[in-house]
């Protein structure tokens, strides 16, 4: 087995990854490709990464292996209540405003690039906390959609079972005791949270129409892997997927691409996020 990757083969792989899922690898990431694809070689009929890349260029690689390659190259780093100020704004500002609107129907929230589920489940916990402790009216319907390009992490997310090491990353003891049950040597999220969240495999390069319309979109820590042109395209299409007055959350380290004029900035109590402009 040969894990060498010459510059020509690396350039081919860069193009494959951009075309397949939008991820833009910088020229100094050859080591990353070698590290992540070496394991796949052992389970394939290819003797080298260069040979595998040649097959990718000629479309000779099976759909299953292509999916596994994308899975291997996708960064699935996540934890509970990441950028916690966003969840505070959701619970303390956006949810009360929506719940008080007597004409509102189901609130739909999209967690894009949700990885192993901590973000959409954090949203679900936030919603449950609001209805338990911040609202005296009738509980209303909230639907959370979690999407990711990786089928393997979505399969993990749908189980709603997390290891002892995964829970402390952003989740305090009170929330764990309220919303998790011991499950063998792990922890399983309770049904009142799981039932509110639906997962779907989805590529952000594809049209969004099949997902429906949303009131709030969390698209955090994923656009950093895309080109400026692709960021602008995705955020433009997300604007079309938002209901009038809908909200967009990027990570605390991200901002809108220069010249994108579809959103207005909202300065929350302790965070910045975006609202779809009325004229859009």
C-alpha cells in the first residue's frame, strides 16, 4: 500500500472535493488527505492514494466509496451548546416573540452541517427549557431539522446515545439529569427532545427547496471550509429558504461575505446574528 500523493494527484483530489461537497482544501493539506484516506485504502481495491484519485477523475469509483471518501474528509467537530450565547438569544428573545404571536404556526429550525447531533439536540433542549420555565401558555409545535453530508454521523446522531466523554463538552449536570437517561455505559437523550428533531442527509451544494421553509437557520462552522463565491451562493439560497423575518446564526467567528445585502445585523444581548431583510 502506497500513501504517497504527488502534486498533480492532490490537485485532482482538491477539485473532486470542491465539486462533490464544496470543501476547499488549501495547498498545504496534503498530509490531511494522506492521513484520512490511508485507512480507506486498506478496505478498497486500490494500492495507492494516487491510484484512487485517478479512479475518481474517471468516475470509476463506486458511489459507496465516494461517500466514504467525503465522510473521511469531513470535519465533524461539535459539542453541546457551542457558542452558548446563540442559545440564550434563542430561548430568551426569539422563542418568546414567536410563542406570543397568536397567528404563528409550527416554528421550523434548520441545523445545517449538524454532525453527530449535538447542535440540533441543543436547540431541542433549549426549546424544552423555554416551555418548562419561560412560558406559561400552551406548548406549541417546534420542528428541528438536522442535516449533514455524512451519512455515518447522521446514523450516530439519530441514535441519540453519547459517551461519558461526549456529554461534559458544553452540557452541565442539571441538563444532563433532566434530559438524559443512563444507557448501558453511555447516556441516551430522552424522547421529548429526540421526537422534536428529524435528521436528513443533505449536501449544501444541492437546491434547498426539498427541505421546505424555515424561521431560523443555524449554519455555523461550516462555511469556513468553502470559497467566498460558494459562501455567497449558499447564504443567498438560505435567504430564499427563510420565511419573512427569519433569522440566521453563523458562528461567533464568521461574518457575512462582503456585499451580500440580503440580511440585516441583529445585535443581541451578548451575540450578533442576522435577520432577513423585509424587502427580500
